[in-house]
């Protein structure tokens, strides 16, 4: 996601019908602007819409899900740590 020439993104890997979100990163100038939350929300919406199970390895994504428990429906029940989300 680009905001005024600066970027927020999530590193990911695809494994069939599952996507692992590994690391959320924003340019320093975007700190505190909500860009990381916005790119996370857009990513989770995409996964939900396309019926792709989530493997939330990224600590930021896990914290986002804890603040937005309605997103638990896309987390793979096989994810180690599912019961701690």
C-alpha cells in the first residue's frame, strides 16, 4: 500500500488454500498513521473474501486479530497458537 510515496506492506507466503502473513512493515514516516492497520485490514478482507485460511505468524497481525475478533473466522484452526488468539 502506498501513501504519499511511502509504503506499508506485509511479507507473506502462499500454501495452497492458506496464506502465512510473516511480517508487517511500514516506512518510518508512516509510523503512527494507521497505515499498518490499514494494510492488515485490506489483506484480511482479501483473504476472507477469497476463502483463504490465515496463518498469522506476524505479531502485528496477531495483535490486530485480538483487537478485531471477528477476523478469527479466517484463521486456520491448525495454526499453532490458535487457542492463544
